[in-house]
């Protein structure tokens, strides 16, 4: 009695309902606005996307170098004026400071490889795994090799040893 | 005075030479003794290992002696020594640049070698151990050569130097410099041991059950230290660097993280081998990959091809490390091609929906993760080589790819723990995952209740609750059966590690997504408000010694407790270093930094306040991972070691 109830409780329909509940809750949470961003929060968001020009791979956000301080000040000015969106500020900094200030490679030319290769590797690995499972499925209950037979014969021979109590 | 100084350099160099001789002889003794089954020769092996360790310890002591006595006749002391460095940071200055770091590597490697040699001295006649020892000595030989050649810590310096700049200011600023580098190095160098056993297994074409367990335990040991070292590194970054973060996807950080990823893949998939005897060649490949990636990482970060905040020096050891890496990869691939077929097991894995299947999916994800981090790290080199232009791959790239991979790993952590071996049915999963899934829903409702927003963090919290539910379910079942012993063993200790990982994932998601910050200019006597907290500036405190001038701003948060973010100017180096001050609470950290310019004569201070939710849980999760690793290192009680692996185990109570 108890166990059938238990079974019913944990059956497909209940799981579907749970899934729907999660999707609905996630939609609510993902859709709603967080508290208003302060100017400082926006400066942090923008500077996290910009590279410090003098310090090898650190972002302007992380770096304490004077060159980063310059860029941070410029970003702060742009944010304070309220004219541009975050993306436009990034583009503006890129055009006015020149050089390599973006921390994220573009998705064009050779740079696109850095986005394509991970996906390619994931697809290859997954496909490889799937093929291996298929091969395993075919091989199940497969044929014994000669080496296997020899091993069995050897063990059977041992087994006939009268002193072996097993 | 100079004569004495010369002595410590010459003694150190002589010690390293003796060590090299010991390593070469040890290697030959291992190979000859193993090939000719000569026990007499093999008995010499532990002695050569002892010689190596005595030599390296002596060299290290010489280095410390030179450091402590400020022996400026040595180039290395001129580089990192200073009369004004306090004793503790002077002691740690030995590993503050390349040559000393390689010396410390050598020290740990020699200790590993001697432990293995003496622990298995009665089994040296086993060719697998003999070849493993030969491999250990081979790696020792290479590193002794590095310390005698391109990374020579005992080189003579320019004459007439009476003082030096001291170590990089970041390396004389926080107590963690004593712990983080050595612990990380133990993890890094410790990976040599499982690698040596992997090579031994490949050469002999034999993989006994016993050696598998030993190899797994050593891999787990190194993995534990690597994990702990990485977490300490994050903590150090948080306490010292002043941008309120723990991880910047810097090349040096990545170099430690990539082997950690492949090592994590190994400690999972080796369980398939223990249980089912399968994936032998794959597991050996993972061990070899892990070790060779430590060498590649060292090459990338220490040769100057990539620069980073952590790479505290450049040198010309690059070609040596790259050659060594190439040799390891070629030999290993050759051995796998030669012996792989012999080791391969005939069995098959029945169904992808099984614990074996989950471990394989885990391996795919960790493999892809390692690839992504490696690709992002070396991509600037590729672009520079092909198109001769500079490119930076920074945090946003890694974050964008690590987030989906991390979330997928969490999905796996929800399901995998309850999966049985061989084959699972949908109904079984629905039964076992029912309450863990509700734990996930509860976590989601709770995080919505406290105002969480955003899809990625909410997914992390939901899956975190789910996965924690699954892990707790396993622990509850195990402790119900066996009491407290149910917490011990690889599977159950592993569940404790999982809970630690989940806590870290949740803390990272919360602190990365919801950090808020504000610059505030404070005037004495006028408290300011931000994020529901009050900040009151009391005064500047100026401290001065031979080494640095430090200005602290004393700030009272919420009317009680004084916090003092500081800016220190290191006189010898002429560099300003900000030192943050953190108020940690269970729900959030308040992280203060003092912003330049600082005018001590005025009564205003500009500070930046970061409010970071759940930061403390990062360290709690890290601690739990350490505890879980210890629990996993002890043999569990699920199966007597004498039972064949195919024997049935006690059935789990149906949930």
C-alpha cells in the first residue's frame, strides 16, 4: 500500500510537474530586475571587459597600474555622462585608446578558432563516446579469444589437482 | 667574509652535483637490476634515493643559509635578498623567483623519490616498481640538470653588491607566502609518483590490482595538495591584490588548474577500473597527461613566453622544459602504442545510464574543460606566431565557457551519485532522485526569496541544492548502514568532497554575480552609508621602517570593529601595494581598499567598498574538500580487500 503510493508519488507525471515548476520559477527569477546598478557597478562591469595596456593579460578592473587608472577614469567619465551604453563605452575606449584593449577575442578570422575549437572538441569527444558505447553494445556477450580459452584450460587443469581442497 | 660566502655557494653547487650523480646511478641501478633480476643491484636503489635527498636538503640549507646571512656574492641573493626584509619573508624569499622555485621543486621531488624507494624497497624485485623507480630517477636527473645549468641558484653575482631589492613586494606582504607555494608544489610534483607507476605499468605491460590502489592513493594525495594549494592561492589573491577577486584566469593560475582538471578526471574514472577492470589504458593516459601538463604549465609560465603577475622572473629554461615535455609525450605515446593492446581489458560497459557511463561523461567534461583552459592560455602564442600580432585572452572568455561547463558538471553531480553500476532504469532514477530534486527546488525558492536574479546563478543554486541532496542521500544511506564509518572510503569521502565543491560553486556564483561596489570619500566625524552599512573614518596611521612606508586608514564599520585598508610603498622597489581589509560574515564580506592618492595631512580618505555575498563559504567549501579528501584516502569498509571485485556488496536499502 505504502509502496504503491510511494511509486505513484515518484512517477513521471509528478516529475513533469516538478520540471514545470522549476522552469516557471527560473523564468520569474531570470526575468526580474536586480536592484538599480550604481555608476560604480557599471564601471566595474565595463572595466572587467577591458585589458590593462601595460600589464599582460590583467583586466583594467583587476590592475592597479597607472595606465589602467587612466582607462578607468575615462570609463567613469563616460558612465557619469550617461550618454552611452556599456557596449558603446567599450567600443569608444577601443577606438580612442587604440592597441589591444579587448579581453575577449572576436568571433572573426583566426580569432574565431578560440570559440569554434572547444565546441568541436566537445562534439568529437561526445561522438567518440557514443560510438564506443555502440561498439560495446555490439560486443556484449562477444567471442572468447584463443588467449581466453588457453587461460580457462590452464585454470581447469589446476582445478583437477587432487590436493586442491577447493 | 667573502671567503665564507663563496663556501655556501660552492657547497650548494657541489651538493647538487652529488645529487645528479645519485639520480643517474639510481636510474641505472633500477634499470639494470630490473632487467637482470639482480636483487643486489636493486638493493642499492633506495640508497641512491637517500643520497639524492641528502644532497637536495643540503643544497636547500645552503641556499637558506646564504639568504639568512645575506650573502650578496650570489646572483640569486642579489636578485631577491635585502637587508631590510624581515626574517620570515627573507626565509620564504628563497622560493620567490625562478631558480629557488626549481630548487624547491627538486627538494620535493627528491623527498617523493626517497619515500617511494623506501616504502616499496621489499618489492623492488617487481619490474613494475623497478621501472617506476627508474622513471622517478629520470625526472630527478632532469631537474638536477636544471638546477646545475639554466636555473642555477648558486651562480656568482656581480662583485661589490652590498644590498638587494628583496623579493617582489607581493611576496613579502602576507603570511600565505609560507604555505601556498610549497603546498601547491607538493601537489604539482607529487603527480610524478602516479606518472612513474603509469610508465612502470606500460613497460611491464602489467597492471596488478594492488598497484592500481597504490597509484590511486598517490594520485589522490597529490590531487588533495593541488586542490588545497589552489584554494589557498585564491585566498591569498583575495587578501592581497585588492580587486576583491580570487581567480583571474591568469596563465600561472591556469597552469595549476589544467593538471587539476585532468587529475580530477582520473580520480573519477579510476573507480571504473577498480570496480570493473576497465579503462586501464585511458586511466594511464590521464595520469601521463596530468604529469606532462605540469611540465608544460611550468614551461609556459616560467620561460617568459607568457607573462603574468605571478611569473616573478624570466629565464632561459624554456627550451629545456619544452624538450623534456616533448620527450615525455613521445615516450608515453610510444609506450601506449606498444603496450596498450596488452593492457586493454576485454569487458564492455553495458549502458550509458550507469555509474560507469556517468564517470565517462565526467571525463568528457573535464577533458573539454582542460582543453578550453589550455587553449585560452596558449591562444595568444598561436596568434602571435601565425599573424604576428598581440592578442589578449582574459577573464570574460574563460568565464563565458567555464559557466556552461560548470553547470553541466553540476547536473552530472546531481545524477551520478545515485546511479548503480552497470545499468539503471528510469524508474530507479525517479525513485532515488525524488527528494534530492526537491532539495533543488527548495534551494531555488529560497534564493528567489532572498532576491536572487539571473539565469546562470539561479541554475547554479538549484542544481547545487539538487546535487547536495544527492550527495547527502548517499551519506545518509552509508551512515545508516555503518554509522560513522559510512563517512570513510573513496565513494563516501568523495561525497563529502562533492558537498565542498557545491558550496564553492554556489559561493562563486553568488559573489561573481552579486558583488556591488562603491567609491566613497570619507571625512573624519561624518559616517557614510552604503549597502545598509555605515562607514566611519577615524584617522590615518602612518608606519615607517627600512623596508616600506605604510599608510592605514582606520575605518569603523557599523559602529563596531576597526578595519584598516592600507597602501604600502616598498622603498627598494618603488612600488605601491594596496592592502585591503575585510570584514567577513556568514552572509557577506565587506571588502575595503584605500584608494590613491592619499594625503595623510588631510582628514578625508577615499575608499572603495565591495560588498560580496557568501564569500566565506568559499573557504568553508575548500575546507570540506580537504576533509573529504582525507576521508577518501582511507580504505572504506564496503568490501573486504580479500574479496574478489565481482563479489556482491551489501544491498542498499531501497529508498
